[in-house]
């Protein structure tokens, strides 16, 4: 607790992913008061064609998406 899942389009290096995950864990620690030893972060990478399915299942019209994307079309990102 908590476990954070990052769903992203493939392309970042392992080092970039590691740094981002560590920084996100640090923010959760700082802003939510959760000890870092209890925080886990996983990363799921998808291709551009797969992203439409991710968008429709996990993002579109979901109340738990606190920061909404600035696009509504997952094919063109407009």
C-alpha cells in the first residue's frame, strides 16, 4: 500500500522508467505521508495501436482518473 501503476506507450529507456517510478514514489511519500518502504510502482508499456484499448478501459469516462488527459481521441491524441 499503495501500489501505483503507470500505463504508457513504449519508448522510454529502462533508466527513464526507473527514475520516473522512484520520483513518483517519493512524491506519494511526501504528499500523502505513505512510507516509501510500503510503496510499489509497476510500469505497463503499450504500442500506439494498443493505446486505444487502454484509453477506453482505464481512462475514458472514469471517475477515478483525477488528472484527465487533454485529448479525447486516443488514435490522434487530439
